[in-house]
């Protein structure tokens, strides 16, 4: 067989100092040719769907409402269709751990005892070129069992357990809105989603089949069933391209946008030959509500993010509808994130936080979810105990149809059913989390421990969105202060000074603190609300 022709893709704007030594193992001519073909075939449709998002946002601004789609009523009414049966490796998903694909995390996540590892190229990964390529290498190395690692700082060594003890990998590529500027076709960046999916699928689809698993994906930031249809077309093409059976790919869709909540059944229908479930993604969901209903007035103003628990009426409507929808169609329903980071130095605070995690996971298991997410290996046994208590030896509870659930279109956006209000401390917290997270992201870190929680881009999005919303609505806090741009600037300056005092002048100067401060104020205060903070942030990323 002759060697493939050189790929038409160009590698651009890459700092040699941050180029992985083994980059050539990922960016082979054959792999790049595949990514180029994905780009040629599917980027035009991606562009149309992004434009459709903007049109839909404008319609929501005009009407301040959403409803189930009349044009797809027949899909929802047809009780005969189901998604494809789950492969053995994805039938039991009672605990899933999430995290970026750095070398240490790859080993720890696979060894964690979780059933699934969400290997994240999206919200938990800042898309530096080094992270994008090294993450691909680490997954290949894991499948080849050549990923032993020694931490230079601690001297601790890490190695994979036996194959049957490892978590099943479900990889999450970037959302449709993000481009990869370092890979270009005729001077235009290739969508990050196609880069992440394409490189991973090309190198690992057959390798995973040989291991008794398959190429499994989490699809983020989906806003409509038409976007799910595009992914399905990509899966069909990709499977034919590498010569593996149709239906080998499995996809779990994150229902983390308010528009997707109204199209859950349609999303499963479009992906039915490749679908394995839906997931309830809390922070991005709240961010999406603010983004879409930011013109809707006081009834859409959210309180402090930590006051919006999963027991809030509109969040209960969303999660219970998700469980009912999934089980009606034979799909797994996966619950939300436990972001708490255990702290062994404070046993009392640790136990209080673990009690909250247990209660949250007990509720999810009791509501009919088939599994749930954690951010730290120490939480795997906590979540597992909650689901073991309900599931026992059964792999899932998809037979629990939740036909008692009835959710109206209005229930999903009944934000004003909450009694909680925005607080002054909530504003300070949003500024603190936003500043600290963005600073770390600009240094290439996507999953960051802040005040005892594992934060990612979704939590930064809700932080800056709430600041924007509260200022725009002129919220008056309990102390009489009114949310204004000047107040936010004052708090941001105070927090920046406090960080400098906390970490010292040298560490402050070597970080990205001023850039993070400036970017947070831009995306939180500009009248022209940025669709995603990662878009302007990417322009600053090395």
C-alpha cells in the first residue's frame, strides 16, 4: 500500500518550546488527511448551525420563552423507537470520574475504581497546543500500556492496574464554537471538535475494538437536534473511512444548554444508532439560561450559583425529564458533578462536605439516574455506595421508566420559583472564582482547585454571566449596595490586591493575574455579551 499523500493541513503558530517531543506520532500524514476530510465535509454545516444558534438566541430575546418543537412532535409521539443497545463496556456506568488528559490524571482516572473516565479535551482542559497533542499521546500510551509516570516533585510513581480494573474511556472533544488555530486548511482554522475527535478516532478506533471496547464520546454544548444530526453524520463517515462496523461509536450528549433541554428526545433520535445516554450538566446549564434569557427581566435573574441546587424546582424539572426521556428510549441517564475536593487536614469540614455529596448522589440514584460524576478519586466510593444501594448487582435502572414525571415547557424556565436572591458575598465569590480560574486557564490549566472545589470553564462561565446579569438588572443586594460596573471594578481591584498579598510579589508577577482581571471585567461588563469567555481567552493563550 502506498503512503498517503501529504495532508493539506498546515501546522501554524506553534511555539517550538511547547511542542511535544513525540508530536509526529499523532500528526501523521494519514491522521491529518482524515482530519482534513472531516473539515472539508462537515465544517460548512458546522458554520450554518452556529449561525442558527445566533438566530435562535435573537428569537428568545424577542419572546422570552421556549417550547417543545412542533415540527418534531411526531418523533416525541412515536413510542416505537429506541437507541441502540449499550455495549458491555458502557452498560454499567454507576460512577464516572472526569478530568483532563495529562499523564498523571490519565493513570489516576483509569485506576480510580470508576466505571467510566470522561477524558476531557473540553472544559477541564485549556487548549494549548501542548495539551491538545500530549492528551492524544497519553491516551494512545494508556491503551498500549506504556504510560508509567514518576512525579518529578514528589518522586511518586504511577502505573496502570490490570486491564479489567481500568475505567472505560469516554472522550470529550471541544464544543462546536471553538477553533484550533494551530491546524489550518487554506489559511482557516479547523474546528477544535473535529481535531480532537478526528485524531482520537483515527488512532484509537481499531485499538479500542481490539481491547474489547470502542470509540466512545461525550458531546458538549449541544444546542439542538440538528447539531446531534451533524455528529451522527460524522460518525457514519468516520466508521466507513477506517473500515469498522456502523454503530461501533457510542455518544453521550450533555444536556447542558437550555435549548437542548427542550429537544432531548430528538437528540437521542438523531443519534439513535450511536447514542448511549444523556447527562445533566449543571453549571453550563445555568450559564445557558443566563445567556439566552439575559433580556428577559427580573424573573430570569439567578441567585448565587451555590444557592441553585439540584432541588430547585426548575432544576428538578430538567433532571427528572432527562431520566424519563432516557429510559423511555433505552438510554442511560447520567447525573451531575460532585466537584468537592476532599481535605484530609480538616476532618470536620471534610465530613460535612462528604455528607452533602452523599445526599446528592442518594437523590440522583433515587430519582432513577444510572450513574453520576465525581471530580476526585476519593469520591468514587462515596458515589458508588449511593448507586450500589439502589442498583445492587444490576448494571443500571433503565427499566425504571419514571412515567410519574410530567414536565411542561414553562417548568423548565420557572427561574422565579426560587426564593433565594443574589447576595453581595455572591458577587465577591463570582469575582474571586472568575479571576483565579481564568488566570490558571491562561497558564494552560483547565481543571483548577479553588476554595475546595474543582473548577472548570463551566464554573467560570456562570461566574462571569452572573456578574453580567446582576449589573444589567441593577440588582440591589441585602446590604443596600446596587450591582454596578463600578462596584464590580472596585471588588475586582480589591481581590487582585488580596491575591498579590496572599501569594507574594514574585509569584504574582510570574502569573497571568492582570490579564485574568482584565479579561474577567471585559466578559462580565461589556454591553456586547461574549457568547463564550473561552473565545477571547483563546486569543491570549500561549
